[in-house]
C-alpha cells in the first residue's frame, strides 16, 4: 500500500524521486521486528540514485502518522532542511488490528496516505496552536507478541478518549487566547476533523467540544438544553448518556456544517487507524476544495494508550500543481470509492483466517492474482526462505 | 533503564519535568506491539501535571536514536517549538538482539542514554554538514515475531557497512566543499565517533575514511603504503584483507589521537545498539571535556538494513549547568564503569535462558532483589494479568 501511495503521488505531481530529501513513516504495522517500513520504500528512490533520504518510522498506535507529519514539517523549518521535499506516509493494515471474534468486530480497514511536504504548500500549519495530551493508559495494547490480537478495555478506553479530548481542547484554547487575545470557540474554525474509527465516535467528539464551550461560556449555543449538565463532575459527564444524547442532538446542524463532510471516506472504508485522520481530511478537501482557501481547520489526532494532539491548519490555494482543485483531482476520491468491491461477511472471516494462518509465514508465493487491484498498485508476489519480501506492480493498463 | 536515565538527568541538571515539551525515544526494543516506550515514561511527567509533551518512538535498528535526536533538534528549530526543553532517549536491551548460540555470540549490551535539547547547549549541530545513506538490504532483520532471534548475513552485512560509510562520507565531503569552498579531509575534525558494536569495527571504519581521503587525494597520509590499493574496485576494496590490515596499521597513530578515547564505554559494556554512538560520544566528553570547546566532532550513525548518517557537531563550553566540565561530572563515567559487576559466561547463558522463557510472559512478580542496581534505578516489580507493567525505584540511599 505504501509503495503504491508514494509512487502514485510522485507520478501525479510530477515529482522526481531525487527531489525527496526526507521520508517519514507513521505506522504500528510490524512487517519485521527490526526493519522499518521505510526501508521497504527505499527501492523507489534508489532506482533514481537517491539514497540520501533522512527519516525513519514513528510508532504509537493511531497517532504516529501525526507524529511523522510533525517531524517532517519541523525538518523543512529547521536548519537541516536541504531544500528538497519531505514525504510522509501514514499506513496501517487490518492485520494489525484484528479483534478476537468473541470480543468485538469493529469496521477494520486498511490504508496508506502519502503527503508531500515543502514550500508553496496548500496546507499551512498554525504551529503555535497546538495542545497535546500524553498519558500511560492500559486501555488498548498488544502485549502478545505471537498474535495479532489486541487487548482492549472498552469502558476505560471511552473515558480516556473524552478526557484526552477535553485536555487537548483546553490546552489549544489556552494557546489561542494567549496568541490572539480573545476566547476561542468552535465558531473560530470552519471545519473540524477527528480521528475517525467510526462515525458515531466523531459525532460524539464534536458534541463534546461544544459542551466544553458551554462550560467555558464561550458560546451561546443551546445554552438552555446543556444547562442541566453544567454541574456534572468530569467523571460524571464522561459517563452521562443523557448528556451525550442531548449534546449530539443539539449540535446536529453545526455538525452537518463543520464536520460531516470529513466522514465520507472513513464511512466507506472503515477504521484505517493512523491514516484515519488523514482519510477524513482528504474527504473534506475532496468536497470543499472550491471554498477552502483561507479557512481554518482544526484536527484532532488520537491514539489509545494514549497520545493525542489538537492542532490547527490554514488552507491556501497554492499555485498549480499544489492548488486545492488539482489536489482534489489528483486524489479522485469518488473514483477510488466507486472502485471498491463488496463481499459478504463470510468472505471477510475466511480471509482473516488465512491471514491468521499466514501471519509471519515465509517460503511462499502468492497467487499473483491482481484482478481486484487498481492499475498501478503494488502487490506481494513472494516471501522467500531468507525471508525477503518481493513485490510487483500492476501496470497502468491493468496487467 | 529509560525511567532511570530520564529521572536522573532531570534531577542532576535541576530541570523540572514541567519544562519538558517534547520527548523522543529511539528504540527497536518491543515491550508491546502497539504501545510506544514513550508512554511508559509519561508517569514521570504526569506526576508534575505535565501531559502536554509531544513526540513518540522512532524505530529502525541502531539508527533510531539518531533519528530521534534529529527530530528533537528540528523541533527546537521549528515554529512549533514552545520554548521548553526536548528530551531524547536512546535505548535498547540485549533481549532484542540475542543471537542463536550456534551462530555467534557478540558482546551484547544494554543501555539507555538521555539527552537534553534546548538553548545554551554544549553541542551545536552543523546541520548543513550531513550525508545519509538509506537502502533496503536484507543483512539483518527479525522476521520471526515469536522469537527474539535475529536473521543475520554477516558477509553481506560487512560489505553493506563499508558501502554505506563510503557513501555517507562522500555526501558529507561534497556538502562541506560546497559550504566551505575547500576539500574536506579527516584533519578538519578533531574527533571521530562511530557506531561501536565492537572496537575492531571502529578501527576499520576510521581506516576506511583515511583510505577514502587517499583516493580523493585529500591528504598525504601514508600515500606510499596505500598506493598499491588505489586501483581496486569498490567491491574489491571491501573484501581486501590486505587493504584492511595495512590501512588499520598506518592509521594507528591518528586513530589513537582522534578516535580511541570514544571507545571506552563501548569496550566496557559491549554493543548497546541504538545507544552505542552516544555511549561513544559520552566516552569522549568524559575524557576530553577540558579541551573540547570549539572543536568539531564527526559522528557516524549506522543501522543495518540499512540506515546511516554522517554528521558534524561543534562543542561549545556553555554556562553552568551545561558546561562541558559539569556534564562530565554529571555523567561520572568512571564511577558508573567501576560499579559494574562481573559474572562468568555460564551466568550469562543462564540469564538468557530465563529471558527466553519469560519473553512476553505475564502474571508474574519479580524477586524485587535490587541489590546489584545503583541507587536511584528503576526496576520491574510485576507484570499483572491484564497485563500491565509495574516499576519501583531503588531509593538514593540504596533501599
């Protein structure tokens, strides 16, 4: 997936692999307990004689894509920058997030999203507007090294999420107020994009921000309907179903205006883990590219365990090829979503069984049947006895 | 080890945990297939109410500590910097690099090295002087997820190392020449510090740089003795034992002057993987602190598989507590080396067997016998059924 995303990005923007000076990968997917995913991508650059490419993998569930992005942007802003582009890849596959059947079957997905970092960008970081929350929480982890299965404590995980969201928003608002000399409220941003494991999650997150605004007297929205919950303690507010219901209800029109469009891809392809926030961002650019210039977007990146940051971007309609409209054209979300294939759940269970069986396997060749893949996609052909991994690419005319 | 290194650094330099705005970990040691090592360190900061700490783990064998260091320095130079300190921890334990007995028993070590990043630093990066080599090579990897053992192809690994060293040095020299308008030679740096898995390796590396200088006509050193090897092809020169022998021999006095002091800690405690380069740097500061001000040091960071960078530092005798002499006093290398304990090889084999048996285990309590640990060290007390990991700290008066 990463080979496909990187190669496609370079081709579609006409960027020579030699122009890449840094490559940052965000992933928790382990192909090897030592070798980073980045090394599997180096052949793309080596083919052009470019091996002087900084950066390695960042790891931390679901959040590492954001960490990789920050690292790459910081590089461009640092004295180490050598004038070339940076590349960020956020990728995870559902191999890494399979839940035991008896426990839960969440809408697991897989994706790789590549982003080009450099001057004349359409995304400008408001880098002083950033609030993070990092804590050791045992709500989600994978201590069993021999299995893909995760240990998940759902209730603890939900509370930790709300607590982290509150905490990041508090830091964020505090920094905004220091910088801008006025109180921040959700009306100060055109759009909000959240880590999107599933859509109800996103709706609840946005409602929680509005409730935060209510507690801070930052806006007048649904003052009466939220008033009965003002006196709840933090813990009470995390577990109050009434608050959740009412706040989701009263924020529905605002959600439709500021959030809903970002849920398109996550809704269609499921939880893509570290790529999820960027799949949501791509959904927004896809739909709103003609009106995004000059707009502020607030993103919330979250990974259980837990790592989270709320940060702010301004969109700027850069020169071709880095204009908003060309970016939407290059991404071609509609075509990609139309080219997905539907299978019955039994097929999913069957494939998962195969994956369980093959996890960590070597000395095998794949069927090389790439009929379901889009033209230009890379696919695994063989894992030999050493074991080394070999890939081929489906040609652009489909062979 | 990381808990000990971070806590000790903060205490010895009198830095409040609240003053830390970023924490970067470089490690390939997997405690959990999802949770990053950084999260296990967050309790140090949470205890002071500081959870707004950016950064996650970087991974790529032996090289990730350097990647983490670069990421943290870039952060301080970027617009995202919030004025607080960054912290970098390079850590690996020998659990992660055990070789099957029949194959090879290299001097495996374990270490955690913490570095404080911020203004008034005693180390200044010459960030334009940097050459990297990144390539996909299957010489060293850990594809077996159920075992700690590594797959190692020794011959390929040796050639890849020499090739990467040549390549980085070439990039480095090229950048130096562009910047300074004159040819670089080893005489332009006071000291060279290498990734130090074992000492012979370091000697050969330095000799290889001198041979590169010879080929580039960059210095007159041992021109006659090296001349017979001038016509070797790259591959021939990598496998020529004569060249290796002669070049190590003729560079011995220069090695003693510019390199030897950095091998003190690696020699005593073995290969510490991603911490190795920084253990070597600490050896140099320990011994040469009184004369290092204003000196240029060239470092070569290397990880099999492969990732490598040659970079340049200038040392500056900053104000207390960040002076060279205080740093040497804080590190107190001599005392640390004196406090190590010697055991017969049988004990090593016995402990390794226990570690193999316990790898990934849960529901156990340790003996809590910390008699061999230095005061102030953290140690594992329990892994419960969830499983969560619990640590305690040996008090400074030794209880």
